């Protein structure tokens, strides 16, 4: 990018309109391509982040359900009652 900026200034100083137009167009195309690739990179990072967070949420949900089922059915522990009552609240928090 920087050589094109310098050559633009060189053509302005030497008053070469054809060279100036060619270098400005080249610089414009390079900046447009850089913007497109930057936007594509941002979109890809966003998609990967969503997939990772979705996978973590699903894994957490499965772990909570397995823990709740094991706690209530196998151990018959009275402390599980408070956990099973708070499970819908936890699930609504995960949906955000």
C-alpha cells in the first residue's frame, strides 16, 4: 500500500495526470479488497464464536440434566429438590 501512496504523490508533484489516475485507481482497488477481506475475517470469527458458544451451552445443558436425573433418581437426596426447582431458571438464563 505504501509504495502506491508514494507514487501518487510523485505523480502529483510531476503533474502526470494519467499516472496519477492509474495509481489512485490501484490504491482504491487495493483498499476495497482489504476492506472486503477484513469484513470476511470478522464474519468468520463471529460464526466460529457462535458455534463454540452453542457447543458449550449444549454440553452444559446435557451435564445439568444428567446431574439432575442422577440426583433425583439414584440418590433420592433432599438437596436435589432445590436444584430441580432452580433448573428452569438456569435454563432460561442459558437461552439468553
